[in-house]
């Protein structure tokens, strides 16, 4: 149970940092930050982990490398969402 709570908190922080990087923080609240962080971590685990050899936060590994992979995945996710919403990555 505690791992689930930590996963939600870290997912929220990763989503919030990604929204600050992509300048979409004013448009989304804490719930959307958590969703972006967790889905972005899954995307990063699928795309970035094989390239860097590091897991994401979704793979039960909590390290600096896992946070970086998850953050990159969340930024990629927000870039894709911005591309479809506005027609530009921003």
C-alpha cells in the first residue's frame, strides 16, 4: 500500500515538473499532473529505458535515473498532447 502512495506522489511530482518544462502548468491541476507523471513514466519506460538501460518509476525502481527517464517520458507525452491540441509542440 505504501508503494502505491509513493508511486502517486512521485508521479505527481514528475508530472508537475514536466508541465513546468512544457509551460502547461496553468492548465492542469494535481490530478492531471499525477496522470501525466504516471503515463509519461510508462511511455518513458517503453521508449527511453531500452536506450539508456535505466528503469522508470513504474518498474519498482526508485533512483535518480528512474526519475529522469520518467520525466523525459512525461515531457514527450505533453509534447504529443500539445501537438494535437494546438498544432505545435510549443
